[in-house]
C-alpha cells in the first residue's frame, strides 16, 4: 500500500487498527513521532526496558502476562535513537511473543536502508500480524512524501479507510517518480551514497568526541550521548543552542517514568566541513557540565 511517507504509514496504522485505551509496548527510548500519535489517539504506552543490544524481551513477556497488551511498536533495524540492529534471534523472539499473546506488531524501518545487510524483518517471522512501514524521505529526499505499508490482507480494509479519512491518496506524480527511481536504480544509488556519507560522519564523530562515551551505529546519522546522573542535559542543550548548535535531550524520546540525562546528536543536518567544529563544541559543553 502506497502512503504519504512513513509517518503517514504509522498514522493510518494507529487510526485503522488500534482503539483509544489500547496498551502498546514500546522501547523505553523510542521515536518521538509515535509518542505524539499515542497521545493524540489516547493509547497507553508502556515502556520496555532497554539493554545494551536491544529491548529487554523477557520484560516484554512479563508485561504481556500482567497486562492486556494490544500491540508492540518496534524499530529493529537502526533504532532511533539508540542505533541498535536486532539479531535474527531477537526478531524471531519478538514474533514468538506476538503470536503467544496475540499482539499486533508495528515495524518501523525508516532508517533501515543505512544497514547494508540487516537480518530479515520481523514481518518475515510473523507476517500474519505485522505492519511493516517504510518511506523514501530519509533515503532519497526529505520532501519526497511517499512511503509504503506492507500488511496482512485482513488489515487492508481498515488501513484503506484510514487513508481515505486522511490524505485520500498519494499524488500520482510522486508515486510514479519513486517507482521509476526504484526500477532504474536511482534509489539504490542514493542509499549507497548516504551509507557512505553516514559512515564518514561517524568517523568525524569519533574523532571529535574523544573519550566522551556515546551509543551509535557505524552507519548511523545520529548518536546518543549518555551523561552522568548529576549532569543536566537541558543545560547543555541550552548552552549549545546559544552557540547555534541544536541537540535534543532524552525527554522527547523517553516513555519511562524516569527521564535519563542524555543527548541525541544528529549528524546529517550540517555540512561536512562544519561538522567537526560543531561536535568539538558538543564535547566541550559536555566536559564543562561534568566539571560543574
């Protein structure tokens, strides 16, 4: 199904398949756009604790035993903001939990194109209950509002009603453009160039941050910088904003009761020649806060 971008794919999935009051399991740090959707459609989000290499799936299973969980929202390939890529075994386990507890799986792959050979999607292991969502604004161009939703046949009528209630359809010119670019190799070429660019930016990040700890993926366009508990991420963010550098704190991403002190740094929205200088300023701001 063609939609107006990955965010629209998430919107019609929530509109068509979930109801107010439904409980959705999400990572304790997750995509802010899904948090906004959940608030708008009155969903209850319950946080899955995060481990070093992915969500705590034992905690998810325990949650499903205690509560009537309707769905899980997951980003298994290049998680935003933590950059993890779940293993084949982790994906199979998510599919198994979903089957055992009758969960709808919402699989968001907006940044998946950056990983050259990821494991198969969760949708491969649980095709009868997974809505797989992707788009072309990240891998091709920001203004290209075209996305795709792959779902079981039984879900299509509800999703089609949601499409009609929102955008009615995707402009045929943009759809034709994307389809032609897929067929002639343009999309693949853009993805190769962006993977190379992201990898180069990660090298700049590593050089600029020095011994500052960060969580990221070697081909990601963002990084997560955890801070000591006594540090104030909002104070660092404000100091950097005063220097015309914008970073995010953990608050927009957090679904747990306790918001960690951390920064999310985007690497793709600045010219390569200015990136090192900006990241050095981030490092200096973090070091200054640590010494307060």
